[in-house]
C-alpha cells in the first residue's frame, strides 16, 4: 500500500492542480514533509484526514489501498488471458487494460498505478517509448514495470529493459511466472514504503 503521495498525485486525487496542493501545504491546511531534494510528500493518513475535514470524497483506493496494475498489450487475446488470470488468482488488485502505448500514457496521466505490465513490441508507440516517457516524468518515474515480449529484441533494447524494468518475461509465459513477478513487485513496494 502506498504510504506517501507527491503533490501531483494528491492533486489528481483532489481534482485540482498541484499548485493548489502546494498552497494548502503552505497555508497549513494539509500536512506534509519535505524531502532533502526539496520535494513535498504527503502521508496517506494525512491526505485522508484532509479530505474528510473538507468534505471531499475519499477514493476507495486510498482507504483500502488496492494495488493498481495497468496491462498494455496490442494483442486482445493476451489482455483477456491476463485479465482472467488476475480475476481468478489474485486479490486486492485493481486491473486496468490498454491496447496501445498512447492510451496507456493517458491513463497513467489520470491515475496512479503501482505496476505496469508492458508489451515491448506494439505498433505506433512501442513499450520502450512508453517506458522512456514514464522514466522522464518525476511523477511516474517510480512506477514499477514488467516488460513482456514474444519477439526477438536487439541488444540495445535488452540492455535498456534490464536497467529500467523489474523483469523481462518472454511469451509464452505461464500464469505462475507472471504472478510470481507481480508478487515480488508488491512485496518490494511494501518494503520500500
């Protein structure tokens, strides 16, 4: 479960721009701390207290702490298989699906995800371009990524993914392999917070 939120993440939850959240912090309305790098972080419990105090809706994900996963793959059969696997074998996971890279980036701009399961080879915008876009943005740079592919990758692609994702899974993989990767990310996120 996520323990701290950036001002941008809090802004999305509150439906305002991040400068409004910064103003609330400066005015003492919303409790936050500052990192050594000068970034503000809001503890989950403090955000819930703030929302309740000002009669703002508290999203269920903030209370129950569901683990949000975005699966991005242009193969609908793969999306269906992963969706079925998650519904049958996991709990506490909120699953979202996207069929191409641009749709994924739009979803990632609107909602916080803990993990992205990302197909590397897709038309228009491939998984590596999506990964680069996520890593460039401070608000999404920390999102964990599991890359999946059924194609042969170049040495440069393999190197990039080795340094910027949690794992690269080769299709066809078993449900158990993917679930083990997801469990490892969930456990790691729990330790990091």
